[in-house]
């Protein structure tokens, strides 16, 4: 079994077409067909069902694809780690982040880091906290910013960098905009604009509302901060968002107000895998993050 055969197999499985796979691989179609045939002969099973136009995986082919992808990911990771051990200042970090940290936290951190380590690059991937933690466990990304920071998961190691308040966001014409702070139950009759299911921020808000005795009436759901803020500014509802996402927003059509009851906060930090060692460039980034947030917290971040 050769690596070339496995690469050909993965590409054909993804495209379900031999000639298209050959074109992307920049080899002859006959070479791809021959290598797939040799692989099937060696394994003693058929990996594909041949059709008139496209081909598709057999049940055993689907099982084999899952395993092969995992093996190839590990091989690519090994090659990258060897390169980074030889060249720790020129590695690439696969970094995940949720939408609530995209506008301010992530750009600030990466900008500060690149000033000290300009040759280290990033591959960025956005997703929900659950998606990002799973990607870290599977090895598809190296480190992920998350909020809140999960603990008690065997394959993950969480590090909290700071805790921030969740603020009520009201349209400017709302009757409570002149209050210095408010209790969350004062919004029990308001329509809410929240993240869709699957986003941890939504869970935090739902839990906080439940603590004071009501379930919010959800008028609109979104997948990013700007959409939610835009709907609130249009007067279509109220929301509860992390303070960091509201610090640099135009306040013309909305007002952010501190919630004093209940105490609604979230932790912000990163998760690292426990099933492998960090590569040298990843260690450099992790150590930078620890120092960076220690300084910010020291000066009242």
C-alpha cells in the first residue's frame, strides 16, 4: 500500500469521478484507475461502485475513507511538526475562533503576536464552541479561542484568560435606555434577538433568563454579532451580548446597559489538545498569550 494510492483514493472518493480526480491530481486518468485497482486488489475488497457517470463508495469504502483520512492527517501533521522543529519561527498555526471574538479579540492578539514573530503564519477557522473543540480533539486545528472555556473534557486542556460581563443591548428608543443598570427580569415581555441554537452565548442568555423566572420570547435568530446588533438597532428586539463585542460599536441607535441581576458573565480563553504535544510554533504562541493576558489583566483589562 503506497501513499500515492491513498491520496488518489481520497480524491476520487471526494469527487466521485475518476477523470475529475485525475485532473486535480495532474496525472493521467488511467494512472488513477490503475492505482485504485491495485489498492482494491491488495485489500481484497471493492472500494467503489462504478456507475455510468459517477462512482460512489461501497460501505467498506466509506469505512476505509474515514481511517485513511485520519492517517493522512497524522502524516501531514508529522511532516509539519518536523519542519517546525527545524524552523520554529516559520511555522503555521491552525487557529479556531468563535464569531463573538472575531471583531476585536482575535485581530488584536494576532497583530501583537506578529510584531514579535512576523514569520509565523495562521490558518484561521471560525465555528461554534462545540465545533471548535471537536476540531481540536480530532487534530484538524491546533488551538482554539473559546468562550466559555470548557473543563472536565479528557482530551482538552482549558486556559481562562479573562472573564467578562454580558450586557443588555436595547434599541435607543426603548423606555429603559436611561437606566444606569437593570435587572434582567425587566425584559421578560420584550422580544429577544439571539444567536441560533448551537451557540454557547444563546445558552448563557437562556440560563440567565431562567434564573429570574422567565423564558425569553425569541423574535429573531442570527449567526454573527453584527446581524444581531443590526436587528436591535432597527428596534426589532433586545439582546444580551458580551461586553467586548459592544465596546467599539457606534452607539447612535442602541444602548448597552449593565445587568445587575443575575450576574451574567462568560469566561474567555483557549483550549489545547491533551493527546499530543504542541509544535514549537504553537508553544511560542501559547506562551505569548499567557504573557499578553497577564499584562492586560495587571493593568485592568
